[in-house]
C-alpha cells in the first residue's frame, strides 16, 4: 500500500464512534473468560454483526484465503504499510548505551511527522508534573532528554507501525482498523508494564504487542474484499480460526520485517498454556487486558463484572486501570 493518507491515532483525531449494534452479551457466571470467548466478543463488537448468519461456504472462502496468505506472507505484508526508512536508523541510535541526543535530533528532523509526535508526547501533562518542567517544550533535544531512551524507543515503534487506511478500503476495514490499532497500543503498553515482573524484556514485549494484530487487519481486508454485505461472518468456529490464522500471519510479517526472534516467538506462542515463555506470557495477558479494556470503554461491558475481572490479580487489575482511555 505504501505510506498513503495520514497516520491514524493521536489526541487530535476524531475517533470512530463505538459500535452499538446487537453485540452478544457474555453469559452471567461464566468466568474467568477464556481468550476465545474474549476474542469472539471483541470480533462481534468490531464488526457490529446482526443475527443473520452468512453461508458456510463464504466463511470457508475467507478462511482459505487467509490460510494462503499465512503460507505466502509477502502477499499479506503487501496489505499493510512498511515502516519509513528512517526508523531503523533512529532505532540504532537508541540502542546505543550512551544515546546521543544531538544526533538523534538531527535524524528526527528529516521526518516532520516524527518531529510532531515527539513534541506532542513531550508536552503531555504527565511529564510536566513528574519532572516539574515547563508546560511547553519547544526544543527537540530537550524533548528527547525529557522522554528518555526507553520512551523514545516506544514512541518511534508506535509511529512506525501505526496503520494507514486507504480511501479505497471497504467499510469494515475503515471502521475496524483504527480500533484494532488502539487496542494494539494498549496491548503494547500492558505487555511492557507486565514484562519486568515476568522476567521479560519490556521493550520487546512492547514491540510484540504493537505487531501482534497486524494479521487481523489483513483478515478484515479480506472479509471486505470477499464479502461486501453489511452482515459479516460470525460463527464461533470462524472467529476462532480467523484469530488463529491472523496470529500466524502476524508472525510471518514480523519475520519479514526483521523483528527480533524473541518478539516473533512470543506472538507464535502467545496461546501456549505451559507458561514457559515469559515474553509470550506478557503478550497474552496484555492482549486479554487490552481487549477487555476496549470493550469496557465502549460501554459493552462493566469494568467490575466477573467476565472482565475474574482471573486477574492485583497487578493485572492495576495495569487494566492504566489502559483506560481517559488516563492515556
């Protein structure tokens, strides 16, 4: 697709209205919810499905094409944007033990979007109260030093993979991509906050959260292309397979984009139950918290109901609270 249109997200953009069409409610007393149940609820909210089911052959056609893309990830990667060429250069500077703020500032100056993002982040009130600094940062080196190495790395990663919606995309893609991206940002934040207590790398957990749902964006592009009507496939088996194939495709695309092996491994093993991979554990819990947070913030669920909170310890609940829209 290339970098066409403007990047989605940010405080000044108009966000999509919450979907309120007949989203099936979880059964009372059926908790803690499994990730399959959460995925099904999340998918049905995203697509605003009605009660009419589509033919089984339509579902299978979509799944067959998604499976093909998982086998041929170059085709799937063509449906999502690549990062700007400047991002790897900036990341290399940020990997250095003694980050050179002046050099980073010179590199950033090549991309006006990145400059705007850095200033916007540095001027968030939370930094001013934390460090007792001026309410307005207008010097790039000062902004870099205020944010620090880790926050700069996360900011650049977030900007690099923020999706673009083509004006030629179908209605489902236009509606769902910004929502999926918002959930991915929440997942990345949650995974990075959870990682230290799980002996996982916080930044790699952040990267895994950002990229873990890129395959789902591709899946919705396919649904748009292969099924134009407003009622979308929503059987339980179809949804489970969509998320499974989307995860495989996310791994393949992340490998094509040369993500660290620990990141791709975490995405691939997110659904494992043995808990042997700390990065995968952090990502899995981040996915759970971020999807539930999206549903709560969209008034689809109550924040204190068992479907949401059962199975979450105090640390997870604290992270869940930090993901609320009004606290971003």
